[in-house]
C-alpha cells in the first residue's frame, strides 16, 4: 500500500477524532453550565449546520449543464488552448474575450474539459483566439456563461 495514502488517512482520522472529542466536550460543558438552555442551543446549532449543508448542496448542483451544439456567451475572458489537427503544428494558448461566443463541440468528461469552436471573438491583438479555431477549455473556468441550446442540425456561423 502507498505510504503517503496511509499517512494521509491516519492524519484525517486523527483530526476527526480530535473534532469529535472537542464537540463532545463542548456539549458536556454547555449542559453543565446552562442546563435549562442547553437543548435549545444545541437545536439551534443543529438547524444552522443543516441549513449550511443544504446551501452547499444547492451550490454544488447549480453548475451549468453543457450539451454538444450549445452556444455559450461568455461573461468574462477565458483562456483556451487550441486543438491542432496535424502533428507538426503546436497548440497555443489564447484568450476568448467577454461577450463573445463559443460553440460546444464535445464534452470530454462530465464537467471536466470541453472542445469548442470560437464563433466570434475580438481579433484586434494576436493573443485572442482566431474565429473558427477549435479550442479546449476547462469547464470550471467558465463563470456564469449564458447558454443557448441549439438544435442538433443547426450550423454555427
């Protein structure tokens, strides 16, 4: 077995044990010093933690779902890596400007990376991606894009 994994799991178990001991001690202290209000305080803390857990779950599920042939309108510039078709060319890093459009071609793994075609972009400087080039983008880099679901037969510009 991997020694690093064993040490990591051991450290996490030790931290969990310390947390449990601390929580148990805090509950005991609360019941000794405030016996009339202890149950109300514990109920309030439990409801607060449940609410925080629900907010975290909602935020985790609130990620956009991309499908092939979607049109994305970006709300902020995104760094992309071009996809080359021949082995002699090198892929380059370029920028897709805000309020420009990407056409989703393929999702390589769920909420991981995606292949897209630049459908419109600022081309005033060489650091911007040329229009029509295929790029690879990490979906985590896309913050609040506007998604337009297009039909499968529709062609981009």
